[in-house]
C-alpha cells in the first residue's frame, strides 16, 4: 500500500490518507497518484476487502 492506513474499531473502518504526498504519474500520465492500496486488500481481521485509489489532475 502507498500512503494508506486502515483501522477498524467495532464495525467502523477508518481510512487515513495524507493528501500532501504524491507518488508520481498514473499509468495514463493524466493524473498524479496520491495513495493506493495497489489492488484489493483485506480489511484487518475482517472478511471485507478494499480497493482504493486517490489521485489528482496534473
């Protein structure tokens, strides 16, 4: 994962992303990657999965 933190408290999933970070251009080159799970990942100690991409226009 890049710049993604996940925490589960009870039945609440909290996802934390630092919006000031950048990880270079997307594969298309049209946007800049801010955070990514880099595919679907399991929620800690749960059956659910998360797939997250955060990006911004160049």
